[in-house]
């Protein structure tokens, strides 16, 4: 009983720290005059991304007049926030709960807290600089590092990820001791992602946060294509203490291009025997109605808490873990 009480006391202490950190974050945005907003957590459409598995909701009483009765918990507030951006709301941020099925472990919980933040008229490097400033204030770091996706592969494996082949990547995976993960369905992109995850990510950002930018266009997600080199996207990620903290873009605002990417996602889903996803037409409409040039970032706040409080498990910064909810 004493041990159990000590565990509760530790978690309660961490929750007080959590409150202080979130208060500090809100103070940061208030000082910059960035509006805090709220958008739906329950929505009629979900993502097409093959790597995300949302929670489907089956309402007991349907509010729809058609047969599309199922709804979804959001994997991020991105679509709704961009709809507000298209209406001219200006710089905005949100702290909200997001939900992703199948993600559980020391660094994952199916329900987690996201900070999502958008700045109109910012390019990718403007946003990187803003996130760097955010981390200096909130985490109290002195500096961060930056390197391109291409150069980080050159540094660790002496290959150009923008000009490689299956054989070269298979050799690296074997050298890393993960031959069992190779199969005939592997593509250049999923091998690059695998090598990055097991061979690069654990080794970077140990002392300072590090921004990796200009991911291959095949990994663009919702970011725009680079205006100079069409092989890369204006996407970045930030890593610190062995954790991926944030994912940011100079946002894609071309409706036709975004439609093609969603359609390609669904094509890939079919090939992987995954269900087809209905495309959020309201989000696509927002891309053709005065959507400003902008950049944004999503930051996992639970992981940020882990780093600030020097904790190893995400459960230690949550009121209730998935196992205890």
C-alpha cells in the first residue's frame, strides 16, 4: 500500500508540473498575440494516410440522414484549423487531445495531447526558427542544430537518399542487424523510413534539439513541393533526447495537388488491403478559398513533458494511461 501511495504522489506531483508547463506555453502564445482556438474532436472525415489508424465511432443514435453513420476521433486538428486559416483568422494555435489506434508503449498512448500551431506568410525556415525560439523558452535549451534529410543520410551512411536503390538500402538494413524486416514488398521510401528510424533517429538530438528538413517528396504528407528542387518537400521534423517532438510543413495549399495525394493514398490503401477513406471535401474546398501561404507544426506535448521532467515513460505525465482509463 505504501509503494502504491508513493506512485500516486509522484504522478500527482508530475501533474502539477504539467499544469505549470502548459500555463507557460499559453503565456508564450499570448505574448506573441497568437489566438488559441478549439476545433472538433469528433468529425465526419478522417485521414487517408496509410500509416495512421484512427478510432471509428459508432453512435447509438445517428444524426445523419444518409447511411454514413460512422464518425471518427481526430488524429490531429489540422484539417479544421486550415479551414479557419482560409477564412482569414490569422495566426492560431490549439492544445487538444488526439487519438491514434495501435500506438502504445513508453513513448506512445492512443490518446495524447497535441500542440498544433500555424503562422500565415511563414516559410519552412521561418517556422523552424519559431519552434527553436519556443523550445528555448519552454524547455530552456540554449541552441538547436539543423541538417537536411539528404545530408543526415550522407553523414551516417554515405548515401544520397534522393538518388539510391533497393540493393543499396537492403545492404544498410542488413548491416544494422534487421535483415528479418526485408521482403519483396519493400520500396525505396519505406526502406529509407526504416533506416532513419533504426539507424539515425536514436543517435540524433541527444544534447541539443535537431531539425531535419527537406524530406523526400514521397514523404511530403501535407507539405508543399520545394520550389527549387522537385525531389524534396518543405517538411521538417524536430528530435530531442531520442524522441520525435514535432512535425512541421510549409503547407500545401494547392487543391488539385492535395486531391491527387489523397487519391494516391487511397490507391496505396487498396494495394495494402486497407479500407478506402472518404476524402474531406470541406478541407479541399478551403484550399481553393483564399487559403494563405503558411507554415505549421504539431508538437507532442506529452513527450515534451517527458523531456522537461526527465522521465522515460509517457504514462508518468498522464492522469490516466490507456491501461487505466
